[in-house]
């Protein structure tokens, strides 16, 4: 009888980001393959891209082979994938509701569905926090999801072609791109876009001087996660690249023509990007009585359980106290990776009648990549303390974070083959996607 109950245990993971996909892959191999549990991953899209790479998607420089098809990943790793967006929760009956899936024409492809669970894991990530500033939602582009990144990429090249192809560069007004937010996303995007304009020039689409990049930040410095020395080094590099930095400027309104700051300055921009803070999706606020904080994150205990013992939360949508520090565990890829490992162990223990494991976050530092120009960051460890790094070494460490994610979902051999394949592809194919 016990074996029969275990075999029917349903684990539902909502959200196929870094944490969700790693957890589904791990549990599929450990439990699904042996028939000990039914693992289901639900996501609103069909492919996965590591979120720290979305700025490369937006710039059109990410190799398409970096995308992971959920259906193929599920088939290889013994879990089920279901396409859809969660819209509600019934804790009493242990069910979640998934809204209908429609195409671009509004036609219903998949009807509204209900999924039963014994263990539910919320891993829906985060969205941009507009702070209710006038015009942001209507006139800014966002980089929260793969679809938004592709939308940005399409608009970027359509605007570039419309403005410059067949026209005299000397008489054309520069294409202006304003990025609000000087955290890792905003800074990395600015550097990537600068690199893209250089590549466009190589392919005959006019000169880089026809693109003006501006970063607007309410704080008086870049990159709050990095030490002052590294933030200053990054600032100097961006200035060297010609990026206009508007620090200490709080945005008060966004219009189709540009952005207004609190001191009355108007910054003209053809393309406006919002990367100034995150929150969990609004539909999660007070989700069927679960405790949430002021930015809609599910409040979890030291085992990543919510106020309901059958529901875990991890990644950007979870508010987990940082042991020994003030505040919560930061919304970083390394945190999502560690949390997926902890929740996976807890679920295996749960099926065996054991207790959930305590999650302890280990901060290994912060890294910011400026594309081909440089990479800066700091590494942290018990033996060496905090060490600032930059250049080639920092770039290698930055790439290793992504390789850790790939290894978690593909294994060592497949990751090695993908790395070699991508190296060959870059030597043959165009450096940017232009469609």
C-alpha cells in the first residue's frame, strides 16, 4: 500500500526558469524514471533560456542553440511538460488552475485545465516593477521573459532599418535607446547593444555614431551589488564606450517621445527599456491565503516551504530570509540553482517520510559582463574572503556560472558537446540575428 501511494505522488512545478527546470530534471531522473512520483512542469512558453542571457536575446547575439525545448527535455529526463499559465490555486483540494492557451489570432488552442498536486513548487520568477510610474507600462520594453526579449530584438532592428537603410547618415538623427536601471541587466544590455552597433556597421548598416545609448539610474552609482571600486571601473568602461550615464535621476514619466526625470530633464528616446526593479507577478498577491510580502513574493521559511506545508517556493518569486544577514536572499541565478537543489532533496525526503532540508545560501560573489569589452566582479569564499576580479579571469568565472546551469539540466557530456558545437557555429554564422 505504501508503494502504491508513493507511485501516485504528484509533484507539480510551476515555472520553467533556472530553478524550475533544474528541479524538474533532477526529480525526473531520481523519481520519475523509477515510477516513484509523477513530475509535471508547467510553463507559459515552449522553450527555456537562462534569464541572465536575455539581454543577448534582446540584442540578437544569442545563438539559437542555447534554447532548451521543454518537451524534448521532459522526454529525455522522465518528467511531463504542460504548456500553460497558472491563474489560480485551490489549497483545500490541492489543485491549480491553468488558463486557456490562445494563438496570436485569439483562437483557443488548449482549454482551461486543472492539475492536482501532492507537492506544489512555485518557481514563476519575477517581472519588472514599474512602481506605478506614469507611462512605463505603455511605452517601455521589458526583459522579463524570452518573448519580451525577442520583441525587443525585433523592434530594435526594424527601427534601425527604418531609420538608416537607404538614407544619408550625415542627415539622419541618431537612433536613441534609453535604459532605465543600472543594475546588472541594464549595464549588460548597454554593453551588448554597443557591440551590436559595431557589428551592424561591419555588415554595412551605417556607422556606430548613429546610435546613442543612455542609462538612467535613480541611485548615484551603478551596480549596487558590486563594491564601489568595481562599480567605478564599470562606469569608466561605459563612458569610454560612449554610453551617456544619467545617475541620481529618478524617472517621473515616460512618453512615446522619451523620458522625464524628477529634475525636469527630458531624455529623448526611440526605444525605452525598463530594468529598474523586480516583483513577483501581481496574481500571486495573497494567492489563496498564502503569505506574501509587499512585492508579491511568497514568504518561505528556512526550508523554502510557504505557509502551506504542501507548497514550496524558490527563485525570484520567493522571499527567503538570508541567514546571518539583513534582508532576503537576493534574486540571482546562483540562488535559484542552490534553492532547486535544496527543494529537490526535501521532496525526495518527503516521499521517504523524512524532513525537509534547511536551505543555507552561499554567496559566491557577483559578476557583470560587458560583452567582449570586459567582465568585472567579486568572488567570495571562506578561505579568501572577498576578492575583486576583472578581465579574462572574471569572464571565465562568469561563463562557468552558465555552465553549471547547463550541467544541471544536460549533464557533463552533453554540455561539453554543446559548448564545442557553439564554438564552431560562431566561426561560421552571422554574429547577430537580423530577423
